[in-house]
């Protein structure tokens, strides 16, 4: 059995299509497998709308794709429900429209211009008119955890010591330090994104797929067989390094 996984997309439709092409080429050689996307479909990149359309259309035509919810996806959903509602995982000095988070770029992909520079009520009114209900419904109903093979797939990670069925959504899409410093096994191999590093890396108890597409880095696609993984490249599979220094950004 093999599984495929794709890291944080952040509005980069071209990178997502290229990742799917790499997977298709690998499937042609090794057989089909399920594809899991670990969340953060939106923000920072130029075409969040196109990314969501691409994923909705693929699942509608029967592709064996799992799409998980990331913290940026929930921030988008929460803004569309009520821009004044606080996000539990976000520092109080930030809002989704803060330039550091990229919400304005997501709204720009729907035709709502300069969202970070105008009054929120006006932006919100335009967003309600511009963002399709189908996109809002899709993001709000995305799962936050997926079990397959020897792996558990989540966006951010797991709270150590907490059973899978008792993990909170906020931890699954936001957790960092307590998860990242944990050296013990979580049981299943945890496959996640959320914390941007230089390249997809296997740490033994977890695999981090966020190779920084949001910051100009690549979008990683990997194939997982058992508890081993390989990065997919135009030249074929390349075994993931393990371990590597945890050089990550805080945004």
C-alpha cells in the first residue's frame, strides 16, 4: 500500500497542479493510491479561489483525494461568518486581514481589492457578494484528521499524551512547540504541515511536508509506504532525509 501527501498550498494553483502531475507520473509506474492534502489551501499565494475550485472539481469527478482543514482555511471561514469573531489560535494583535497572514490576497483572488487597506465592514460586504457559498461550505466542512495505513494526517500536529479521538480542532490546525519537540512515538506516523522548513523532512515519529510554498519555496509531494517516505521529483523518487535541524518560521 502506498499513499501520497501534499503540503501547504497557500493559494499556489500552479504548484498544486505540478504536484498532482508528479503524483500521476508516479502512479503510472507504481499503481494508484489515495492523495491527502494537509491543509492551508488559501492565503499568501495568488490564486486561492483557483485552488479551491481545483480541489472541489477533482473530488466531484471521483478523484481519491482527501483535503484537510488548515488554520488559514479556518481563518477564512471564520471571517466570512463574522469578521469580529476572534480566532482561538491567533495572537490577539493580528486579524486575518493583517499583511502577515495573507487574507487580503485570498480576497483579491475573488475580486475584492485592497482588503487590508479599507474599512472591514466594506470589505466584508464585498466578500459576502464575491465568495461563492459553495466555497464557504466546502472549507467549513473539511475534516481535520485522516487515518490511513500506518499514518495519521493532520494540518499542524497532535497534542502529546492526548488520544486521537480527544484532540481538539484548534490543536490539530494550530499546535507547534509541544508537538514539534516531542521525540516519542505518537503511535501512527504523523504526517503534517503548518510549520515551514527548508524541505520536507522525516523525523522518525512525524513527517513535515511544509517546505515553504507560502514564502517562495516548493510545494512538496511525497509517497509514503509503511513508515518510509520519498519526495517526488521530475527525476523520480528521492528518499526523505531524517533527521534534520528544525529550522522553522513562526508565522
